């Protein structure tokens, strides 16, 4: 009689403990080195122009991409969900149709202090403007 009761109590305790856990939750961050992304939104607005801004993280702490006209590169420091970029070096071509967007994009990158991954698997760089990226090859 005591054995079934102990089993029931143990099961009840396990259920109570599991109820406090969200077993479907995902990490708010991912390993960025070796990934490439395409801009989906800059502060909620879709990018304009023929070349969409991109970002790629290499395995040595480097970052490269395009702002929509010019290419850029620099270094990135990632510590948990904290993320900061060194001053970025860029080419200096002028593309009138995307100049304002590119400047806003590059300024936003320099202001980034953290990142998350949203429920759709998109990379979100934050502080100042919000930059939302889709995995390269999946952007529309």
C-alpha cells in the first residue's frame, strides 16, 4: 500500500517541477560565427534598392557584408547575447538610391550592443535602431 503512494507522490512532484519548465523554449541566442544573414527590416521598414544589406560572421571574430552599395568589414566581439562591432571600414562609392538607407544601416551596426533570435529564427541586432536579418538564402 505504501509503495504505490510513494510512486504517486514522486510522480506528482515530477509533474510540479516540469510544470515550471518551458520545454519548448529556444535559446535567445545562437552561435554566430560561420553564419550569413540578409537584412529583412531596418527599424521595421523593408530594405530598398537592388542589393540588400548583408552581414556575415567568420570564425576568427571578423564581420563582412554590404550596406546595399558599399562593402564593409571589421571585427565583432560576442559575449553571450552581448555583441559589439569595431569601427567598420567601408568602400566609398556613392549610390544615390540607397545612400540614406546605407548610412542608417551602418550607423545602426555601430550602435549595436546585443542580439537575440526571434521566434521565426531571425537575427535581431539591437540598441539604437533595430536590425532584423534572415538567414542568407531565405530572404525574400
